C-alpha cells in the first residue's frame, strides 16, 4: 500500500492547529508505514519531519480542483488530506478527507492571513451546507478530530461516507516533575486567537474581578486588539506576550495556576491537552467539546458569565482541589497522543484500501 499525505496546509515559520495536526500525524504515521508528503512550498519542509516529499500546486491555486492529475503520477493507493477541500476530479486512488469543525458556519470571519478573493470564497462557502456535502461525498471516508464534531457532521447529514475520529494531540513540551506542587502566585494562561468566538473578553473581565490573578495572553495580537482588551477592564492585570516559543510556552504552563479558555465553539482543544500533560488544571467554558476533552479533570464555567469563571478559579484555591485536578489532568491527557492517532488513521487506510473494487478511477 502506497500512502501519500497532503502536507500543503503546513504553515511557514510556525504552526497553526491544522498545520500541527499534519506534522504530528505524518511523523508518527511514517514510523508505522512508508509515507510520501505533498508540499506546495519548499519552506514547509522546515516544519515537517524528514520524509520523502513531492512538490505540487498550492491548495489555494486555481488548479486545486484538478490536483489529482498531479498526485496520480505518484501512483498512491491512499491519499490522506488534513482538510476537506483537496481536489478530487480525475483521481484513481482512495481518498480520505478531514473536517475539523463546523465553527465557521456560525462564525463566518475567515482567517486573516488569506488573500481577499479566498476570504470571499470562504464566506460564500459557509453560507450553505451543500458545498460541504459535495466535497465530503467525493471522498471514500471522512476523518474528524473529535466525537463532538463527528456528531455534528451526522446531525447535519454532511456526508454519506463513513466517519472516523482521529483525535488531535499535543506536541512534546518539557514536563515538570510530577506530581505537581501548587505554584506560588496566581498566573492564568490563555493560548488561542482573538477571534470573536474565542470570547477572550470574558477572561479579561473575570481577571479584573481577581486582583491577585494575572492573565497571560500568549498569541500574537494586533495593536488595536491589545488596546481594546486593555480598555475593556483597565483594572485587570494583563500580560501580552505577542507570541512565544515552545520552550517559553511550556515554562509558562508549568508555573501556571490554570489554563483558561472561554471559547463558544471549538473542533478540539489542543491547549487543554498541552496544559493537562504538564499537570496544569484547565478551567474552561462549558461547551460539549471541552467536556469531551477535559473530562473529569476540568472545571467548567458559563462562557457568558465572567463571575462563574471567578467562582471556578476560587474553587481551585480550596483544600486540595488544585492538587487533585492536576493529577487528574495528567491521566486525561494521556489519552491523546500522535502515536495513537496515527495508528487509528493507518487502520482506516488499510480498511479503505481493502474495500472491493481496487483503485478508484475517473472520479
């Protein structure tokens, strides 16, 4: 079985969620079976493991609907893409597409780094369900990263193809001595973007009500957004890092009271797993995906009520609650590894490749 993995969504210079998913999966998958990567820019190789690769056109190119014509030259049996938008016309191989979440159907602001024409198409694409159905039904199977998203795909009848959950995971950060000792001070950590559905305002307002707490916002931030959050609650102790290295991220998490997240919609929750692996409790909004990922280890609050976040953080200070949540977090995080996810993906590939009919042609 020849496996090709579409790595063209890998970011240059730093990972985003899909980029990290791609790199994590392909690295572990290659330990189980030979893999060839597809890239559209040589610089992507810096963010990927040293594996065989092939250069093809960009996923944002006008040639994308017919990229299968380029991929066919590699004679793959199975192609896996970490996105659902990979072109499939003319393929003669099995195709697995990934749908991470349905966030942009309710929050239609596209990623800011996309070109204007792509941003317009992005908005139009999410105005109706049928474009998603067309793409997913051209695959042989659909992958998603959580049971929560799998349920939403079924609820909206987005595909007739079988759905398999291949969970996200977290990259290795320096793990402190375990079990953790309750840290001094009250450092809160937030890792994520500042898009409206992330609901960072609730975190800021809650911090303002906790004068002994300090909120560290780690991601890159525009000057305008920084000023807006600062003015939102001037009394809140906010520390803007405007981007951090993995080493700095791990150090901040390892000394934090909690990772906090007030998002109203997610496809997974990688920051939760990253924090829990280090024994840092997570205090997060009460949404289905965070219930799935955080399990019994997490503390939950109402995303629209900052006072409930305050209450949850105060709970961490009582008796041995912090220590118990820290120990539980390590146990829960152990469920999510790239090795386990790669094994699940390989099992799906083998099953799809063995289906009657051999290689798919002319689709």
